[in-house]
C-alpha cells in the first residue's frame, strides 16, 4: 500500500529484521486506548517498546502523519497507544526499571481530566 507507510523511529533495544517487520504491523496489536476504561485498567509486563512514525494518506490532510508507541509484553503480545500522557509515564517507569533485575508490571488506566469536564486521559503506574 503506497498511501500508508510505517517506520520505526526509536526502540528500547536493538531490533532484529523480523522484530522490525512484526512491530510495524498493528493488525494483531491491541489498542490500549480502546480496552482501558475508567473502571477497567490493563496490566502489562513489558519486554520492550518502539516508536512508530505513520503516514496515512486516507486520513484528512492535517491527520496524515502521526506517531504511536508499540509495547511488547513478556508473552509477545503487542499493545499500542498514541496517548502522550500514557507514553510519557510509561517511558519514565520502563527506563528506570529495565536496568534492574527485578521483574515489573505497569498498569494503564483512565482518569478524569481536570481541564476538560467529562473527558478522560490515559496514564500508567508501576504495579
């Protein structure tokens, strides 16, 4: 598909060619934004992550280029999100915990926005 391109711009580890190809395919990945609800968090035991840069010409012109993060858990399941608050919190936790020998899990959840009444944002915490 020439009107849709995906590239990996950064990752938390050196990726093999096979891993790169698999990461760029989001058809089997789980959208964190769609499964997390205010009363239904998601817990992930992350293995590694990567940032994808996506160009989709089928979207409106001002939405054609965007970034998303793909997180692969210890079992190989792929999750993705474009939420800035979730990505920022996740990277802060992951980058500190990955250097420890201690296994860890991260819980993604929605909280009500203080700036926009009735709206929620996604963030995460160390379990």
